[in-house]
């Protein structure tokens, strides 16, 4: 019996080591394959242009799903579709493994535009930026049941960590400008490659002010 247990322990240890080595190989391969992505998404997946998404620390399941969508045409972007067409599924999983292993960078506080307005309920606030972020925090955690706007926390987690098994993206520390663009694209039907058009249905009911508020809040999550 002891010999069997010892043999089983060795087998489990070998399996665990093999998995770690395989993951490391995928990350190394992904780093090389992702070199062409650096001009838009940064060397480690932290893009310097706020309209290009950060890919660092994103769930590999979500990244593969999006690359496949660009490749099969269910998500449309001329540049990304062209790149994805040249990738095999193995290329996608390697690239996704590399970006998932990177650490996302924190953002500076958003800068309000001259035409930004404070939420109606907080016109007397001495800090308009914090008022907008507070509005976004309330929407993120509670949604707006009266208008059937679901809370973001339900799918993306309390800290914007998302869900790897469900391929729901991590949102924390994403660029606010990219989040605003993405939600606006869902709202205007530019983008709809998601299960049962879930994000389309939510964003459709959000105002431009609410989209900006929740984007600002998410961009500050760490």
C-alpha cells in the first residue's frame, strides 16, 4: 500500500511539474509571437495609447475568444481581423498565456473635459471628478433596477477581476477611454459578439454620462 501511495505521489508531482513547464513554454512562445502587437498594446500588454486596450493580466480564455471572433468575423476591426487571420489556435493560446502572465499598470486619475458635468444629484460637490467616480461606483455595484441596467459586479467581480472560466474579461485598471468606446460600441450596435447580446442590452439603457462614470470608476480599480 505504501509503495502504491509513493508511486502515486511521484506521478502527481511529475504531472504538476510538467504542467508548469508547459505553461512556461507557452508564455515564452507567446512573448515572441506577441512582438508584433507591441506597437499598439505595449511591450508587456500595457498600451500607452488610451484608446488601445491593455491586455496585461487579462484572462487567457477571454483573449483567445476575442482573437477567434476577429478571425471568424463576428467581431470586426480591419487591423485586428487581418492579424487574427494569420494566427493558428495554438498561436492564440500562446499569446494569451503571455499577456495573462503580465501585470497590468495602474492609471492616473482621469482628467475632466470642459464639457463634463457633475451628476445631477451632486451639483454642490466641491470635487466633480470624485462625484462622477462615485456615480460610477454605484452603477458598478448596484446597477439601476428601475431601468434594468444590470450591476457590472455580477459578471466582472467586486474588484473588476472578471471570470476566467466564463471568459468574462477583467476590467480593473483598463483605460477609461477604451472602456467608454467599448460601451458606446455595444450601445450603438457596432459590437455585439457576446452571449445573447448581454452587453448590448445593458449598454443600450445607459446614458453617455453613466458610461463615462462607470468607465472612470473601473479605470481606478487595482
